[in-house]
């Protein structure tokens, strides 16, 4: 905490007044009434996977507690309530003009409300009918299955996700790339190796019993705001919050939550962090091995637990013992004292939850990061009891549901068998492309048809020029979306690109379900669209996918048109997806439920012998490139920094809602956050404009902002920063190291 910036004019806590101002502004706007109706609609929040909303009403969380909806949720709904894009808009503006738009301008165009096509050689997107869409799809999907791929983002329903993978697998393609490949794939893979289950083992209810939360690489105040209520309550019952993050996120120090209005008013917010550690980016494994070593030295490990419930524990202890303090402290940049104090807090707490997000998954050793966190939980006996465990904090509101439904390149054996029984044939054995493999395959002309169920494949990837080149090698691209985004205008196919408008979650004419990051399944009621009276061109994602399947397969081996009834889809899900049996009755019972086999209240895991499997996690060898590697002479003024890329408070992934980030004092998108000492060292001044160069490209005219970030480290917003770097990839998960990008500033 010693390096807070000199300029303290920005917010002194997360949440608070800016949030209240935002609510007031939105609810008093012409959309206000519809906004409130939508907030009260019985459906899950569109935004993050914390999962507020559902059958008990829009403001209720999984534990049945009220006032659980944040400004992010309002932002997402307000964007969906925009008017439809005018019928002649795409006649007026050609593709070159559309490519000039920023992310925010794309989103502000309004709702997509009719299908569009851009043919090669043509300058304008043109309207087409759904019948034409289906004819094009029938042709585009009637090719060698390995040349068909899909990509998806986590906003659609479980039912749409299930149908997407069923369609792909029925065709014989396993190319089911998903945004989770860029996100929590290392968590899923790592946790499966250790515990046999790839999701959080902590329910929201269990979190309420914890007495210590270690929050690693997460900016929850901005990205999972209602999680902050749990941390506030934890501090109120004398629990400890340990933050591990190279950057001081102000909301992790103090957070003003509307759920605690008196406290927020009187004191400007509630204290969050008990201890705040700022490691070198990408070094978390070293810190966790250090914590293990210190726990051993302080005699705070749980030998009985290790012997009874884990395998390979002796090797892990030996590895930690044999790793020198010098190696540990030099790699992670934290002192022996800091690590000892942290280990002592963890070791002396009785129920510790280890929670994390992108700071540790988006690294070249993402899976190792997860394994080292799991090892630390295990040697202190903090897995498999109420109030403790490992907890990946998921991103998109239904991203976890997509994985459960089989939208993954790592399909579980049980699901594989169940699906092959359903389809009456063995599934293809050809391994599928995850997102990064999909880009490489496309670049090598190995993909002809791409179906994108939501998302923004173009802008979410590192190396935007490669992404553009790769997509331009694909013959036909379908973008299924609610609003235009950068990808629709930059990620163009070789022969044709189609944009297909669909209902969002609260507009679907039927019920759907979604799954939260805490393994809770929500039922979303049917709704109506404000676009509908004037415009009957929107359809549901379920209708779209089943209609394409019907054109390809007719009734073989399942009646695809019958699957336009989501009740039937849920019947199939209940039969084929383990843990989801209760979904078969949800239409009668309306009972939302926790998926079985995921929350571990006792140390019996889903591995063959029920024990947790521990793995050695080698310390990363982190290096910083020389100026010469960026093509500059040694005497060139400037500085090499390690850049982390991430989200501002006013954006949802590639979609920007507001350009400023009040909490980090960054007034617009073209800023770089730096430590004061680095600014001085490089001979720069705050607010000076510089060029930032990476191994993939450069950005000019970037304003320097002084912030509470570790020396040697900088932060910029994505997706803009994705032009800068090619990105290292974690070999095990395929997830890019978005959080450790070497750049040169001059
Ligand atoms: N409002 C809003 N909510 C969102 C999203 C959004 O864009 N906007 N996106 C959703 C999605 S898909 C996701 S995945 C989540 C993302 O949620 P987060 O993971 O919280 O988001 P990021 O901005 O990627 O920030 C991760 C944090 O990691 C820290 N960090 C960087 N490098 C390291 C490191 O080496 N070690 C450690 N320990 N920490 C590091 C950064 O300083 C930052 O605070 O949020 C979801 N919710
Ligand atoms: N540099 C850098 N790059 C990153 C990251 C980073 O931290 N740094 N984070 C990565 C992460 S964690 C993720 S998850 C990815 C995100 O990657 P994506 O999930 O691919 O991108 P989003 O921006 O979330 O996609 C938003 C689009 O989804 C569409 N959409 C919204 N609602 C619906 C709906 O109901 N149905 C359909 N069909 N479409 C809908 C809208 O058209 C909207 O424009 O980005 C990754 N890229
Ligand atoms: S915390 Fe996440 S799920 Fe809950 S209201 Fe906010 S954005 Fe929605
Ligand atoms: Mo994500």
C-alpha cells in the first residue's frame, strides 16, 4: 500500500457515488420504466456469472437475499433496450465507414433486428430473409465436418448451447471453440486434474461460513460487484481478506455497497483487504510455493488431512522445502516477511476460500497457477469442508453452462457416450479446435464455415491483424448477435458474412435456463421484446439452430423441429448431462437447483480413488526483453514494461459502454497506467503521450496515467490493446497470456 499515486483526486473506494449516479441517470431516462420492468423480470442478470436474478425475482441472489443487482446489470439491460437500427442504415454506410466505428459506437447503433449479409466484392451489408439464411446455411454446413467450426460466448441459454454442440457433433465436428478458452479454461483443466471436477467447489451458502478469503487476480469490485457484499460481511464477522494483485484496485481496499447504505454514507465504504500483496505479473506459482514453504516452516500444515485425502503430497512438500527462498522472492518480487505473514494468516484461519479470476488464468503457465493454488488449499486442509475450498470466479453469465452442456473441446467421457447413444452413432474422434487453434487453422485455410453464437471472436483474440487475416480465409461466417460489434465489421469471411439477430435472455418467447459460477441453475421466464410490435424479424437462438439442423438432417436421428420446444431440450439435457437430472422437472416444479457432484462439503472428490491429486508446479522463468528486441538502439529513450490488459469499469469485455474509468482515474480508453517511479525513470511526465510497442504492433498517442501499480508493470484496456501483441499461450489450456505482455514505451 506504500505506492499509492501522489494524485489522489480519483475515487477513494470502489462502488459508491458513481454507481448511485448511474442508477439514477438510467432509471430517470425514457427507458426507465422498461428498465425496471426488466430488472424485475424473472430472469438471470445478463452480465456476470455471479448469477443474480431468476425465479425469486430480479433482485434476489442464490441464497434468497434481496438487493442483489448491480450497476453492471443495469448497463447490460439498458444496452439491450436500445431501439432497433433503422431499416436504411446499412444502405447508407459502406463497410469501410463501418470499420471506422469504435466499440462503443458499434454498440450504440442499436439492436440488430433483421438478418444481414455482406458478399465478397460488395461494399454494403444487405438485408436478406430468414429463408435465404437457411438456404445458405444448408450449403455451408454440407461440407467435410472437420472444416466446420463454431465459436460461442457465454450469454446464450443452456438450451441453445446444448443444441449448438448437438448440431456440431451430429455433423461430425468437434470444433467447438468457446470464449472460456480465453478465460477460465486453465481453471477447468487444473481443477479436473486435482479434484475430478472443473468448477467451484464452494456454494454461495458455503462462502458465508468462511473466515478467510484469498482473492487472486480478480478485480471483483468492477467485474463481480455483488461478490463484494460477501467480503464485506466476512470482514464484519472478523474474517480476513488477502488480496493478491500487482495493481491496487481501489475497490479491493474499500468498497461502498448499496447493500450497506449506512456504512457507505458514514465512512465512505467498508474495508475489504486485510493484506494486499503486489507480486510480479505471472509469478503467482512462486508466491504459492513460497506460501507452502512458509506453512511447513511455521508448522501450519495439516498432515492428517494430506495422508487421508490426497495423493502425491510428500513430493509437493519436498518440492516446496527444496525451493530456495532466494528463488521464490526473486521470482515473485515479494519479501520473505510478506510471504510469512500471509502464510500465517492462512494457516491460522479455520476455513479458507481461495478465489481467483483472470490475473492467474491468463498466463503462459495458467494451469500451473491453478495447481499451485489447489496445493496450498490442500496442505492446509481447506478443500472439502463447509466454508472452504477452491473457487474460480466465472466471467460471462452463462459461460459455465456452456461447458456443462458440452460446448468444449475436452468433452467428458460420460457425456460423449450419452450423446453418441442419442445420436445413434459414435462421435467423431478427431480432436476439435479450441479458440487459438481455430484461429491458426483458419489462417491455414482449414476452415470453410464458422458459426458464432454470440461473442466477438475477432476482438477477443490477441494479435488483431492475425485474427482478421485468419477470419478472411473462412468462406462463410455466421454471427448470431443482439447488437453489432467490432467483429461484425472487421472479422469478414472470404465469400460471405451473415449477421443474424436474435432475442436476448429476457425476450425469448419460451423459458430457458442458465448456470452460475456457483453451480446454481436458474430458470428464466419467457418475455417480450420492445422491438417486436414493429419488427417480427427476431427469432430465438433455439429456433435458429434447430431450423438449420432440420434442413440438414430432417428427423434423423432426432426430430429437430420438435426441439424448438425447450421442454424437450431440457428432457434431453436431463438424460445426457451428469448432475443436471433435475432440469427434466424444472418446468413443473420451477425449482432452481444446485448441480450435483460439484460442491464438496467433505474431502471426498470426483477422482477414481476419491482423493485429491497433487502436482508439482515449477517456478516460472520470467524474463524481460531488452530494448533491442523491440528494434531499438540501447540509447533510445524509453522503458520496457510488463503490460497487463483487462477491463475498465465501463465495459463488458469487447463492448465499451463508457470511455472513462473513474476508479483508476483513467479519463479515456487511450491511457496507460504506470507507476510513478517508472514515469520518472523513463524521463516521462504524467499525461504525456507516448507510443506503446509490442511484438504484434504499436499504438500511438497513449496518455500516461500515474497509478497504484507495481514498479515495472503497466495496465491498458482491452480490446484496443490486442493490436500490440502476439501473446504467449499456455500449452495445456490454449489460453493467452493477456496479463503478461512485454512492451516498450517511447
Ligand atoms: N463489468 C464487467 N464485468 C465483467 C466483465 C466485464 O468486461 N465487465 N467480464 C466478465 C468476464 S468474461 C470475465 S472473465 C470476468 C473478468 O474479471 P477479472 O478477472 O476480475 O477482470 P480483469 O480485468 O481481467 O482483471 C483481473 C485482475 O488481475 C490482475 N492481475 C494482472 N496480472 C496479474 C498477475 O500476474 N497475478 C495476479 N494475482 N493478478 C494479476 C489485474 O490487476 C486485475 O485486477 O469479469 C466478468 N464480468
Ligand atoms: N487483451 C485481452 N483480451 C481478452 C481478455 C483480456 O483480459 N485481455 N479477456 C478474454 C476473456 S476473459 C473473454 S471471456 C473474451 C470475451 O470474448 P467474447 O465472449 O467473444 O466477447 P464479448 O465482448 O463478451 O461478446 C459480446 C457480444 O456478444 C453478443 N451478445 C450479447 N448478448 C447476446 C445474446 O444473448 N445472444 C447472442 N447470440 N449474442 C449476444 C453481442 O453482439 C456482443 O457484441 O475476451 C478475451 N480477450
Ligand atoms: S454481480 Fe454480476 S450477476 Fe450480480 S447483478 Fe452484478 S453483474 Fe449481475
Ligand atoms: Mo471471460
